[in-house]
C-alpha cells in the first residue's frame, strides 16, 4: 500500500475499468426481468394474428343492417357462436349473424360487429344490456336477433397486425426488460430471450463483535447491520445477493470463507477490517492474495480523499480474477461506499447503459453553514424536496449514525476545495432512488 491519496473519481475509474459486462445467456421470461436484452427481437407473427372483435355482440354483413332502427330493426337469423379461441368458424351468409365474444376471430362472410347493446340480444324484447352465457341462453346461439342500429364496414373489428406486424422490431438490443417488455415478448410467443444475467454478489461482513439480528447481545457486541444493508442494496441495484454474516476477525478463517464463496460470485464485497488498526483482518487476509503470473491482480488498499469512507480496498481474487471491493466497517461509510463504487460496478456487470444514480442541484436548507474538511469530498445525508429543489441535511456527519441514514433519500456532495457551505447556496445531490 502506498501513501498516495486517491480521489473518488480515480478510484471509481479504476474499479469500472476492471469490471466487464457478464456474458449473455438465454433465460426464461420470468428470470429475464430487469436484465438487459443483447439481441434485437423481431415479431414472428402479426399481433393480433387475426381480425377479431373488440366487443361482445353479433358479427354481421353491412348490407343486412343498413337503415336498421328501433322502430324498424333488421331481423337476422343467428347461425351459431364464435368464442375467443374458436377453431371452426361458421360462415355468415346474407340475412345471417353469428354471436361473437370480445377477442374472437371475425368469421368468414362477416364485415362488422354490432355490440349486443344495439340489439335485443335474441330475446325478442327491448335493447339488451349484455350477453348471456351460452349455457344460460340457449335461445342466443340460434333463433333470431333484432338489430336496432346500422354498422359500417370493420366497425368494432381489430385488424390483424394492428398492434404489430410480422417482421417489425419488437425490442431493440440494450432494452432493460420491465413488466411491459416481458408481456410483449410473451405476446409474440417468445418463451426465452438472450440477456446479460443478473450478477451474483456475495456480501461478507467481518468482525468478532458482530451478532446476527434475533440473537442475544453480550457485553461489547453489536448487531451485524452491514451485511443486511449491503445485500439489500445489491439486490436493489439488480443483483442476486448472497449474504455471509459476520466472519470472525481471523485472517485464515476469512481467507478460507472468501475462497469458498468464489464459486458463486461475480463480485465480492467485504465490509470492515480495512483501516489501519491492529485487527484489520480483511487487509491482513487479502494483502498477500494475488496471482504471481497476473500483473495487477491482488487487492490494493488505499486511502481516498473522501468522508466518510476514507479506507477502501479493491482488486481481483481467485482463478477467475473475480473483482472484490473491500469497504470500511462503519455502517454509513460502507453504505456511501457501496453507492459510489459497488452499485456502478454491479450495473456495469449487467451491461446497463446508465450505471450512476441521478444527480440534481438543490438549494441548501439549514440553520447554519455546513463545514467540510479541506481536500476531501464529503457526502452528507439529506432529504431532497424535488418540488422546491431544496435539500435538508439529516443527522450529523458521523460515519456511525445509521438512524439518520434511514431518513435520508439523497447524499449532499461537498467538493474537495469547499470547507463551508452557507444556507441557501446551491449544492449537488446524489438521489438515492
């Protein structure tokens, strides 16, 4: 480890330069949600694949209902039922009509659909209010129907291919598959799709003082919150997260645990044990890790010109050169470090076009000036008000104040060369979703 102080941007650049998007794989639709499509998908069959009815009613010929009115209805012979999914279709000849349901194919000979409300519904009474089920209305599928209004050609008919035509581009490579895109893929008959998979991220927290939530705390112990927060953050960023809670402060145990985890990791994140104390186990366990034949491999521990989150480790480990980010153990430091360095790495692995959180400019709402250490980029927690484009700090600047983090929805960025920010000044904020 050198004594060089790295800037936030240099460290991030270094991390992203070492992370490649994952190789594409073919996935079933439910598993492809949130993933990035790597191929153009074209439409194999037109949607809808046939002319179909947009109403429950009667399929008719236009000439047969011309001039129809309440007083002089057109009386047509009902020759059968056409339901959605019908295979064999009756042919509608002069003076005939077929009962038709929404989504059912327009039968041969028919030119338009008259909604059931424009007819007597085959009951011989006044205007019908709706279709009766075929089982409950034996008179409906045969007998006569009186039509009280004329219909133009193609009335209430959805044309074949009116949604998409065969050969159209359905989705372009690079599209992120959300619910509507998954729906479109299913509608055009695609059961699988080629995407970059979700990265598998293993989150390990270290510290002999850590106890899992739900267990009893003894003297000098605290609950392990980091592994939960960071696994949740990894999932939120689009990853599949595996949480390994609280590895004891023993370099051998930690190294063995990390080696065991490599099998299921595209990215490893450790938290704790990276600063300069005597028990900084992550540093001890990983400083010597690296491949002799692989220049630049191994883990580099650094000091960054930022607050919180000054100590950081980064490199690659194991036979596949799996990237590893070693974050500090303070809950707020680790979360801020995750947002700045790990989240963009996860989104780069996914091949997403935009790997960074959105940023905004906002006026600082505070009782007094905010102070910030010289030559360090400070990230303070805040709540952002989009309507008034203002931001209010929450909690102090301590890196252990996790309660304030739960109230925050943004980070206020104070640049390296600024040591004091007056209320009302404009600041940059990173919006945390």
